[in-house]
C-alpha cells in the first residue's frame, strides 16, 4: 500500500469513526457509510442488505445508484444469489465477470433493468452472527485489488457495528414503552400514542376510538389464589386483547387491572364491535382449568370517540374513564358510553 493510499485509508477510517460517534440511528450511519463507499469505489450501484433471522431473508435496506428506487425494501431468501452466498459462508464473494455467472439473481436483473457486469459482496457479521451484506455492482477494475477488498471489509465491519448498536438502542426503546407483566404498551407511552393519533386524526379527518376497561372484582383473584396467579391472569387477558384488536390498533395496560385500547380510524360503531368481541371472549373464557381453579372474570368497559366526545388527550382519557365508571356503577360487566348507551 503506497503512502498516499495509507493516508486515504486513515482519512476514511476517521470519517466512519466520526459517523459512529455522531449518531446512534442505524439509517443515518449506514447512509454515511454508503456515501463513503461511493467516493472510494465508485460503483454503478451499491447497497446494504440486512438479514432477518426469523424470516431467513435478505432485504435491501439502503440502495444507491441507478434504478435504486426499484430495489428499496425488496426481499429474497437468504440462501439465494451472490449476497446470500456471502452471508451464509461468511466470506466475500468477488465476481469480476458476472455476465455468465449463474449465482447472479434474476430478481436483481429484473428490478434494476440493466446488465450486471461485476459484483462484490462482503458479509456483515458480529460475534459470528450474520447481520447483512454490503454489495457493489459494476464497480471499476481498481476495486478488485487486495487493498480495496480489505477496505470494503472494514466498511462492512463498521456497518455491522452500526446495525448492532441500533439494535441495542431499539431494544431499550421498546422495553421502555412496554409493560413488564403483559408486554402491552405502558401508560407512559399511551400519552405519546394519543398525541400521535390526534395529530393523525386532524390530518386525515378520521376519528379514533378509545376504550377503558377494568376487571371486575380482580382483588378476589389475588386474595384467593395469590399474586402469581393474578399476574398470569393479566397476561392471559392481554393475549385476548391482542387477538381481538387489529394490527394497527394499540393495546395498553393502564395500571393494576385496568386496560385501554385505541382504534385508529374507528368511529363509535367499529369501536363498539371490537369491545363486544373482547367482552364476549372474556366472558366465555374459564382460566386455569388445568390447575383446578376454574376462574371466571368479567370487566366493565367505557368507550370514548375522538373528536366527538373530546378533543384533547386529557379529555378523551377522562371521557373513556368516566364511561367505564358508569359501567361499574350500573352493575359491572357492561359497556358504557357517555351518550347513555349501555350493553
């Protein structure tokens, strides 16, 4: 390596190190790394593909170059193509002449709509765990030197650090928003959800439903069977909520034996149907049959709809809460709304 190349190498390392210390956001760091890849290697197309272990797929996370918009978020099986081979073997795959190489995916040709002349795929690993692949398509001849391949390996190592760090940050952020017992969202995060949903409602003109519900006589469960059974019952009720609400809905443990769910885009009728579904499933369930406890429990529900019933975060919570207390006061095991509706 010449002195000039050593200077460029040190300069590039400094740029990437600066990027890693300037932000913990995965996409920002990967974007910086890819810009540097473009400066150093000047390929026609270059990308970072991330590995989804659960689905065993690779997907284009960031793509730069001609026709890149057609590849963004495209996924394929992780054992396919040049990138898949690099990921599975943990070794770089270098193909100076890819015109007749069967390992080149037809998917890439079809999506990019141009001829693939060469490919360099460099795996991204951390502690022997596959994270993704850095891939260069149609790079210049000078990119195939040992020095440039070593430099690309360094880029991949830095990208791996970025992805791993972002994963830790995401895990911490998710943990801070979830209730430890039920894995539903916690009451602190509920306020963020509601602020976002109010902003969305103002933007789209669509309402959303909010439902408070409180378990009837839950204290008896703790008194008669112990707090461990009480906590397990809360988890099972959380599972019922998850089964009944839509993927776009929000389920929250408000505290104690109180729950809340938020239904974006739902008016009163849809909110009532979802609430009835949860109530019916809860009423028909017998808990801890195998343990011989045969516990049955009901709940009191209160419905509020934004913006019909309230137009602020505080007031929509208050409206749902007051409706729920009306259900309690009128005999429990009911669904109430502030417009004198009881079920």
